[in-house]
């Protein structure tokens, strides 16, 4: 069965309109789903929609409401909401082009594949795709999806184009509030060289199929153990000892050097201790 288009409409660039279809580029991974259970009876907990003083209500009697003042609502039907006129419901107008690196990674939200809607749209689609490649630009516009208008970006992807929804500026927390207390100092050059060497050693092409959700695997294993125990208590796995905090520069130097050793290789002689004054300074920073 062919995938169902998430959105159908047109991309507009000045006087050029390109009919396109949008498909979700991602899907949910394997998950363990838990239910709430009433332990004495083993029955699953269920929820009903209720109104105060009325009790359970019929789903057909439920409407969406906007609270314009405490306890008072404007009720809206789905047909009234759907009738709101907004051009971006069916047309994605590209209003600006920027270098890809100008968009901070924090703004990207969800990707979609964009494909031409039919053979007639293919030529204009390919022209847009190749123009984005040559100029190394990303197209920006706004698009309404499932009751919300998003900022979007368009960039070439193989034979097609990828659209990504972006967050608005007020949806992103400013980094300064979290990073301001981090010292603005340059690291020791030898430490930096060791860190760069370690990064180079562990560098490799990105292959997403090499990663999987180990937490889901662990939960599945726990469920199997619980079944074998016939509901009895399962002893927890021993946790790894957490590294001690507040180490000085000598500890970091030794840890980096040890990280670069190959398995089975004899340990290298630890570096000489730093002058007492310098070590004291680092300890003071760690404590802070």
C-alpha cells in the first residue's frame, strides 16, 4: 500500500507554482507500552470524559472551546475552524533564501519529503532543486499543517527536496541563561591535543543503523525475567560506579591518556603533577 500524503498543495516562487505532496520522513521506533493496572484485581484502568455535576458525557456532545474569561467559553465546531482562510493551508510561498549554516540546529523540528505531485510538475520541481544545490541556499516560507502555521525550510535531498518545520523564536530558550556561569578560559594545550587525538581516533562515517534503543531492549528483557519469575520480584542489575567529581587537571590528563591506549597495551607512565598553585586553581574552579 502506497504511503498517504501528509499534505498536498503547491510551492510558489514568484509567479511559478509547483504542485507537490508532502510525506513524513520519520516514524516512531519500537517502544514498550505500559498500561495502568488496578493491582488487587488485575483490571486495566480506563478513563471517561466527564463534566462536573453531569458525569460521563457523549463524545458527540463535546466541542472545542476558548476560555475568553474565567469559566466562560466560546464554542467552535470543527467546520468553523477548518473554514478559517489562510493561504498557507494550500500554498507554500518561498519568501526568503538563506545559507544553511545561518539556521541554528535548535530551530529544526520535524522533516518531510517533498515530491512533485505529477509528471507536469516534475520539470519545475527539478529546476528548484538544482537551483538550491547550485546556490547552496535554503528556502524559507510558512505552511499550515494540522491546525498550526509553521516556519519551514526547503533544501535539496538526493533526487528530491526535504522540508523541515522550524520553531518560532519564542519557542527556543536562549543559551545565555544556561551557559553564562561557565568560565571563559582557554584549556591547557596538551589537554586539548589529547582530546583532539581521541576525537580523531573515534571518528567514522555516520551509520544510523549501527545504533538502536538499548532501553527498549532492557525493558523487554525485564518483562521476560518477570514472566519467568511468575510475578515475583526481579533483582535489579548492579549499577556502574559513578565517577568522582571535582578531579584536578592531573586526573583529566591521566584519563585522556588512558583513553588513547589500545586494549591490552601497558599503561603509560602518568604525567608529572602540575605545580601546586595551578592544581589549586583548578580545584577551586571544580568546586565552584
